[in-house]
């Protein structure tokens, strides 16, 4: 979690952004001392979204950062200590109190990332957590229960706040893609599949938090370049269904999914589609697409939402897409389709996503801010969000001793030549990065420079 920096002379009000209303959904104007309104179909509809003063101060202190410092971003509860605040950063109660101030009695979304599973992120060392693979009871009693207790306090539960929880980023999809003898499997992921603690932990979080009247849970569903293949797509939906019905939870305690959290996949590729072909060869056969069914996050999120409905989730569940770092603007952004010399030239010449490989995830060179947060931007999409705060590192470029349980992943090393998960390509990571979650000024400047839409 980021350290707090005081902004001299700056009064941080609610975001100037007011989320647009969905047709047919009334926005309840309630005072913070009155009972919370009944749950709405889309919590972002007709609502403000909380601006995190910790992140906003850091952004505003950067050259050019004032252009985006009033945007709402996610608050990462990534260890037990973060609940009460660490290293000068605000704790959960402090954020909720500030959100009530910003709300002025109007509906206001507070975005939390609940992220401390046992054996967390079993395929990426940079974001390993503090809890061992078997510490499910500690996760329940020392992490989820205290969060639920705070959110349940009358001051917050009976207020204008709408609490949006992103539940355990990069967890459940690992049980599908990185287990069972697959080339990408890891012993750590095999362990978490065998002991069931990802499923139990997510189910417990959904049940405990989803029982609170103004809480909306969104389960992380990876991104198209991870789950978009035929052998990953439905199995991931099934695992999410399993978790959503574990530990006393039901599918009704899931408001939707979130895709692209803390990732870089382009929102919408306009210069080619998955149905295109070049000289009789399908785009799916290109090295970049590699037989995936999806080429961007919007099409993936809409399709995966529908897949969840087909396996038993309510038909009105929504989806969030993290657009904090997927703009891919700047001088390298293609202005039109690639040449139809062959399928690879066509795709590579036209794709906005300029990563070396779609599996690259750490502090990517050339990335830019994406679409600004917005409610109901497309069918089935509750909002575009900045759940990953721009400027916070994905992981360190080299090993850094720490007491946060965070390891060193070579995918964050710009000299790394890759592994099966990125088809043995260079990592594409920026150099000199700090630990995950720590402020990375060079990345922030990269995102500003390459923003699309431009700032």
C-alpha cells in the first residue's frame, strides 16, 4: 500500500467524475445517517466514485499528474496490516470516513481490492502474500472477518456508500491454467488446487462481505489473453461457480466479474477482429492471437459474463473492466490495419497492444492510461474502472528484501528471456521498479505519455 503524502493547500473533494445513470435505475439520494438504499443493479449508476487521497497526492506531485489526480482508484487491502493502515497510508475506516465526507449524502462508490488469500498468486512471485498455503483459518478470522466487521458498522452500512469489492485478483484462473501437468503449471498452484483454499477463501469472502446490504462483490476473471482459449473459458466459469457456492455463499452474492485487473490488454482492437482472415488464413492462427477466441477485453468481458449466466449466475450480473493501463497511445499506436501480406503482418501492424507477448504482465514498457472511469459504457459492462492505481509497481526489477511477503519474479526483470507462460519472449518490463504496490514514478510518467484517449 502506498505511503500517504499531504497535499499542501489542496482540499480533496469528491471526484469531478459523476457516473452516468443506467436507463431504468433510479439513484437513491440518501443521507449518511439514514438507512442504505436497497441494492441497485449497477452500483456505479448515478453515483460518485471515491478519490483515494493517498494515491491522489502522489499523482498530483508528479509532473503532469494533476491531469488525473482527481480520478477514482482502487484501495488495495493486500495484507492484514493494511486494514488499519501501514507506513502512513490510511486504513479502511479512514477511507470510509473520507468517502462519507466526499459523498455529501449522495450515492458514492468505494472500490476495495480484497487480496490476501493463502498461497496468494501461485504463479507470480512478485505478488506472493503473507499467508502460507494452509492458513485459511487465519485468512478468515484475521483478514475477512475484520473487514466485514468494519463494513457492517452502522455508520458505513447505513449510509450513502456503495462498497465495491474486487475479490482476490489472479487466484481462481490459476487453478485452471497453471495446474495438472500443463506446461505452465507450478507446484504452488497444484497445492492450492489440491487443498481447495482458493475456492474456500473466495467463497468465505463472498458470503461474509456479500451479506452486508451495501456491498457489491466482483470476482476477478483474469483477462482475454489468459482465459480466452477454448480449454480455459468454460472451466474458469465453472471454478468461479464452485467458489461462489462454497462456504455458505450463493451466486446471488456476486454482483459480477472484473477483468484486466492490474493488466494491460487493450479494451477494443479496432483494426482487426477474430473473424478476419488474410489470404485464407484466420487471424486466430497468427502468433499474437494464437487460437484465442478474443482479441480484446471488451469482447471477452461481455462473452465471459454471458458464460457465467449459462452456468447458473443471475442474468443481470455485470462486469467491470480495468482500463488504468491499457490505452497504448503515443507514437507507436497504429492508425489503421496492418498490411495484408500475411496474417502476422496484418495483426502486428494493426494491434494497439504493443506488448511483446500477451502473457507479459509486469510494468510494461510503452503502456498508457486507458479510458477514464465511466459507468455503463457498453452492454453488460457496469463500469470502466481504475482498480489498479496508475503508478503503483507490479513488482520489483530485482530482488528486494522486505517484510511484506513479496518475492522477486523474473517477469519484472527487463533482461529476462521468458518462460512457457509468455512463450519464452522477453518480459518487456521497465527497469528499476520497486516492490509491487510501491510508487514507481517512471511507470507513472510512461502512462501519462502514452495515454489514450490522450490527456
